C-alpha cells in the first residue's frame, strides 16, 4: 500500500498545467508499462489494459492528468490571496506529446 501511495504522490508532483500535460503523461506511461498493455495516443492520453480480456466485469479508472494552473495576482493585508488561472483565454489546442 505504501508503494501505491508513493506512486500517486509522484504522479501528482509532475508539472502539467492545462495545455502542457506531456510530462505527467510520460511518467504515467512509464509507471504503467510493467502493469499491463500500455498505449499513448498523439494527444497524450494514457491507457493501460490489465487483467483478462473478455472478462465479465471491467473497471475503468479515469482521471485528469493536468494540474490547476493559478497565478497569485494580489496578497491582501489579511493574508488572503487573489488568484487567476494561468490561462487568461481559452486554450485552443494542446501540444502533441512525443512519448
């Protein structure tokens, strides 16, 4: 169980704000290679198939791989932070990951 916890913390520590998720995608793929059939598409989506094909039951673990990107815009006198997203405009396209 400790090993799984360490892996989750390591994956969460990889920098990857929206539009720049290649580093955490590469790390996830590297960690999953020994656990099952792992593939990565051109947009960096990582899929790992484990267990028996054709089994009656399947489990899907689905998660976002990016982090919320915030910038502190002001520190108030009371210590509260005003923040904005890293991207002031909508992201038009993510870069293609070369994994």
